[in-house]
C-alpha cells in the first residue's frame, strides 16, 4: 500500500491508499484498487487520477 492524493476528491476525501499489487490494465490505462482514507471505501482509480505523496 502506498499513500496518494486524488486530483478530484471522492465524496469530500482527498487521501487514498493505493494497493500496488492490484494493477489491472483497462481502457484508460492502469487501474488500481484504492482505499479512501477517512471513509474506508474501496474504489477503483486510474493512474492519472492521483499522485503519490510518500
């Protein structure tokens, strides 16, 4: 898991934890399973939707 920040917030949350082992090729490029910090929601996010902060 690696910490990242979304470029567009998900339901008011900016910070996510990215599961680097969940890489899956998709139409828009590589997508990851991400956990939204603060809400605990599991979302799918694409590599162009966030930047790593650590």
